[in-house]
């Protein structure tokens, strides 16, 4: 039994990304319960570090100790853990850490009180264990969400600093309108590429999606109709030492002629910060979706974005794609982005 603590920056993308990554890595799972920013699931072959190494919106994964519904007092918590075998902490250091999601629980169950009381209780049951708040061997995590307390042991945690280090403006070539490294990684993960697969981004721009995919060991093909973007993307991939994993060519996305690819992840231009080369956005999407079905393997996934003002779902279905998920993301007052996850069936 496991728990995953999810990012709160979007209502649906974090859970969808987690599921997609586990599927990509061949991890069998059964989702048992979903709370606000928390997923509880079982798995016979879970690899927390492998999953965390790929995800962008899963903050941590841990083994589940217990789930306590509607606790109102500290005594409710201590009573619920009285049958827990804490012997795994023998001769180890530990710390109890509490995360409140939107302050669901009663005022008596404050962070400080929970950490102090549960820590003292564990010490009373496991005399050789010691508390170390700076560098503990084991972190016992309590996550309060939806009037529920989830208690577990942290197995793997996301290093969020990596995304800051890869900010688009730190690269040799920058162009406005590029997605953040975190969101780029989510797009890639939703298209479910496996290591050794080939991922295509036919609107690669400055190469953000290619960077994230290549960092995960996925071979990539990137293309763009603009010479400037092709040159800039090559510079950015070389900057990270990833150019050997990526081929970047000049090509129009409505007339793709590559060999077969396993997945497609892309952010087509909307005619704002990125140009459509004078074409109507809907016509560009229609041509792209029809073209991409000629190179995407059967059963392969495609993830792409459109402005909310353009309904691309009928276009995807006409091209032979099954639309599986649609995520809405408000960018600013005049732009709401729709992220579509689809699969080629025929």
C-alpha cells in the first residue's frame, strides 16, 4: 500500500501524470482512494524512486501506515496507530512531519501538536529509536486532507530545484511563449513514452519538451517550420549535453514524413507569442492531427494543447484518435489552455 502527495497547482494534471508514469514504467497499480492532493493505491511492483525520477507534479511517494477518517483529537490519532509495528525504526533516527492540505482538520490537530505527540508515542513503543529533526534516517509523514489523516513513511521525494535550474531564460536560446520545464515534463509524461521509445514534437520551438524527454532517457525527434527555432533548439539541447539523443529537423507539421514514432507530445502555436505562419489555428490543428496519425504507432499516445476558443476534439476524432482526457488550464485573462490526451486506435 502506498500514498502519493500531489502538487496543488492544478486540479487534475498531477493525478493523471502519476498514472501515466506508472503505466509507462510497467507498474501495476490499483487506485484505492483519492483525496485533495493525495492518492492512495496498491501495487505489487512499485518503484517509488523510478516514478519520482520522472514525475513533475508528484511531490513524494511513501509506504502507507494507516488512514484515519475524521480525527478530532490527538487521542484519535494515537488510538488508530496502537496496532502499528514500529520495529522498523529500531536503532534508527526518525522525524514526524505534518503537511496540512487547506486546513481540513480541527484546530486541536495542529502541526506542532501532531509532530510532538506522535513522535513521543513512537518513542514509547520503540525505545532504541531516536528523534533527529535535521537528518533523520526515516521520515514519518502525516498528511491532513479532506478531514482525513494519512500516515506513512517517505520513500522518495521530488527535487523541485531541478526545474528552477532549467528555466527557459537560462538557456542559450530563448523565445517568448515557451512552457515551463515542469509543465513540459507533464506533457511528455502524459504521452507515456518508455525508455528506448521515440517521442516526436513536431512544433518543437526552442526544444523544451525535447529536453525533458531526453533527460528521462527517451530518444526524440523534434521539428519546426522555422529555421530560427530549429537552430535555437539545437543550441539548447547541446547546452544540456543531450544532442546525441535528439534529431531536430526543419519540417511542416501538416506534412510529416518520419518513420513511426511511439508517442507525440507538443504545444502547437496559437498565434500569440508563437506564429502560425499566417494559417488559421483550427486549420493548422486539423492538418497536424491528420498528418500525425500517419507516423504515430497504433496504441501510441498524443498530447497537445489548444486555446479554449478552438474545439479540437472533433478534429482529433476525425483523424482517428480516441480522446481520453481533457484538462483545462487558465493561463491569463485572455487565454485558457486545453490539454488533450488521445490515443491512436486504428
